[in-house]
C-alpha cells in the first residue's frame, strides 16, 4: 500500500500572504480607500536595457538553424559560469567555473540541496526566518534547532547561542530583518562550522544591496569558508529576474567527506533531476555581469536603496527601533507601544491605508515586529512614511 510522506502533516499552512491579501481586499471593499503596499516582496522596476537587448539577440539566435540551441549543459553554459566567476573575482574570491552551478533561482537550490545530506543531521535555523529553509527540512522530518534573533543581538544570532548543529542556514543581508553580518561575525560562524564539522548554507540573495566593505557580500570572502560553506545567490532582486528566473549556487571542491565530494554529488543530483536554465535567460544573465549591465543594475538598486534609507530615517525620527534598510530592501521595526504584529498591521491598514508584513509570520521571534519593503515607488514610500510618522506621534 502506498504510504505518503507523513512529514508534510507537520507543515503549517502558509497563511501569511493570503491572510494579508484577504484583510487588504476586505478593507478596500468596505472603505473604497486606496492602500499603499509596503509589504511588496517582489521587484517593481523593469529589466534594464542591456538585459532586454541580450534577451532579444538570444531569441533571434533560437530562430535560426545555425544558432539554434536545444538541451544545454545542466550546470549552465560556460559563458555564464565564467561571468559569475569574474563577478566573484572582483570581490577577491577565486572560484573555478565548475564550482558554480546555474539554476532557475535560489529557492529551488536551497530546497533541493537537502538531497545531499542524511536525515540524521541537526539543522540550525535563525528565527525569524525565510520559510524555505524551515519547510524544506521539515518535509524530510529533520530535527530543527532554532537560533533566536532578537533586539539584543540585532537579529544577528551568533554561534554562542546554539547547542548543536550539523547544517546551519545564514542569510545576509537578511530577509525578513534586513540585518547584515560583519566580517568578524561571519568569521565566528565559519570557525564554529570548521570546529564542529558543520556546513553553512549561506543565502546571499541580497548581496548586491551591500554598500559598505565591512559587510561581506559572499561567505567566501571569509578565510576557511571554502571548507565549510555552500553559497546560494540569485539575480531575482539583483537584476529584476523574479519572473525571468536565474540564480547560481557555489559548491567548492574542498567540501568532502572520505571519498564523497559535495561538488560531485550536486553535479550528479542536478544532471539527474534538472535540465538547465533556458539559453535566452542565461544570455540575459550574462548581460547582468557586463559593464553596462552592472551599471544599469546599480541604478535600479540605488532607487530601492533610496526608499530604504527614507524608511529607516523616518522610523528613527519617531524613535521606532529598526534594523535593515541601509544595505537591504527590507526594514524591520518594533511595533509601537509593544503592540503585537497583527495588531499594528490592522492599525496601520485601518487608520493609514498602509500595508506591512507582520513579523510574527516569519517565526515566534518576529512577534511584535513589522517588515516593510523598499520596492514601492519613492512617492508612495514618502506618503506611507508620512502616515506612519503621524500614527506613531499620536499613539
Ligand atoms: N532567499 C531569500 C532570502 C529570499 O528572500 C528569496 C526570495 O524572496 C530567495 C532566496 C529566492 O529567490 P529566487 O527568486 O532566486 O528563487
């Protein structure tokens, strides 16, 4: 008799975003008022011209016998892997092109990498957390230890707060909190992983927002990380690829146990279960790393960062404790007067027509916080912050 994976029974229904959507549409239906969505987790700026040009050129190649491409290499075309290696070289990180795996985005790789590890491993995850780390391990019935993020540690939990861990997930700049680890803090994590024969799954999906060299963009900027870390990165937020879909994962050759190499295992896994990213998308991704592509990308990221700076400066003005926003599109702040996340969400929606994301939706430690994002227009961000400041002043 067929047996289903009973671990799925342990997954909580993901109500967060549907709950927000329902409450917003009820509010709009009953008041007819306009709302400002400061909960947007998707990019809003279009693809830049160099990327669009590359998409068009590659599409035209696909329409000619002489340049048509069918199945591509599962690991990604060499032209893109080399472009990614060149991008890392600018950060002072030397990678071999065969340590880079092109994918359809970071989410799938983060979830699929679980294939390479035994179910006996103890998983350590920060709370609050990007839910994919949690759910993909829960689906396999793995034991998960939560590492508390809070105001005392600026939502940057450190190794001193965990007992045991074989696989540790870190995300910097962080979603949902926007907090960013410094070089010294990441070094502590790398040293911990090396001492404990653990692996760090480093999610660098927001690395392109980092504007200060005290914060590493890649874990491989830290000495020793090649022996204990896998890195996931994505062009989703960097270059507006949330719809186009492209990311990359770095699995160094140094990660080995006896005769087993994680790089070889991931290659085997991908060649068995994945058939690569479309040629046209890989050409578009290559264009992101060209000089013109990087310049255009920077312009777009600066637009989001301008919003982010406005948000954190406005919260500072009203004395609301907040983190993120300087090197990330996310700002995480303490709800005024000790309100619960959903309580403040409702107040903000009903009295100002502004929508945020309740922090409690990202884990127990998120209770009492709200996440707002920098993906709306500058005008809307300005209007939303004016309203939030008015509410805070009148509470
Ligand atoms: N990691 C984090 C922390 C994210 O916030 C996201 C997307 O929101 C992803 C990974 C997934 O990115 P992708 O669009 O490349 O799958």
